[in-house]
């Protein structure tokens, strides 16, 4: 079959439009590690003062919500989700240049914000089971989604950080109970405050029990390709919110996508969205 100019790039390819940014930001080794091992850590990516502000906002949201998302058991921690719009600091976290560059690498142009959530784990918190995040997405060689976790406390095995099984993303399946022994090959996603860890949609991961005193506070930022349905709905955030932020915020919230626009306005459709989405999907 002939290869046409509208053909998709190969899975894990770095597009010519993205490569300069990855190179300038020093992220080409991280992109290679994501392709080969299914995870990477970006150190010193966020200003410590912003991290301190985000941490305070996370604690306020989690203490108000007292959620048990992320498989947090009662008494072992709390969580909160649907955070965008609750504080400007959360939007600032999403706009980090290194995060945005890796988001385009992993999920293509016009990637979508899928979820913005937070977890707080206490001393003695137990580990969650080994799993993948893209459990509802059929196997595809194009990475469908990813999670980036911003360290708001120093992360180590004793602190209860995330663990990842290198190269498990190539299997493109959820681990079964008999495969929990794979934890023996796990790598701890250890970093200081201001770093963030990323794992791909099919990477097997879990976390370590927390044995240190105090709390492990983390911001979870999940993105997906524009063809997939996000976990959270931010349609309530209108023009006043979008006006405060660069255009990429509207794009990651799906406001520039053509899906959902066809047939509106008496059958008319703004085809500029169609063309730009067509191009973005091939980056």
C-alpha cells in the first residue's frame, strides 16, 4: 500500500516540530526512556515555591473532600480530584514547559487533560495492587495516555513513592494476580520536591507502603490523546477562566477540537477546527 502524506508517524517517533523543544529542554533522553522502558523522571522541573503553594492547596482540597480515590484505604490517607479551577496554582502546574513537551510526545498534538487529582498518604499506608492506567483502552502501539506525578514532598521507597516495572508497557495488558511477582523488578520513582515522574498508559505500576512519619503529598496530572474521552469534565470552566491562561489551556480542555461541533449553528461547522485537529493528530 502506498504511503501518503497524511499517514501517521511511526509509534514513539519524535515529530520534526517537537524535536527542537525536546532538545532545548534536555528531554530527548527522557523521551527515549519512555519509549524503551515506559517511564521516566524529570528532576528540578518546578520552582520549590510553587510546589509549596500547590502542596497547601492539595491538602486543603483533600481535607475538605476526604476522598479515597487511588485505592486509599480509610485511615491511610485522603484524596481529591477535579481540581482545575479550584486554585490558579493547579493551572500553573499544567503549564510547565517540560510537562507540555512530553505530553505532546506521548499523546500527540492537541492532547487532552484527562484528570487533575491529588493524593495524601499517611504513615503506615499500604501499597496498592499492580495495574495499568489505560484499562479501558484496547491495546494500541500508539501510547493512549499517561500520568505525571509532581513530587510535593521528597519521594523515596520509604516515603511510599510509585514503583514501575520497566518495559512492562510493551505487553499492553493489565497484570494478573499471578504476575504480582513482577514487583521484584520494580524501580522506585524517587525524586526531590519539584521533580515529576511519568509512566505510560500500559506501564505496570503500583506504590510502596509508606513507613516514614508524616504525609506524602502528590499531584496527579493525567493526559490522553484527543480521540479518547477524558476522565473529568471541565465544561463548567468558561471564557473567564480561559482568558487567564495561554491558548494551550483551551486546547487541552478540548475547546479547539472539532468533535462535538458538527451540526451546530444550523448545520454550519467551523472547519478550521477540523483541519487543525487533522494535523495535530499526526504529530
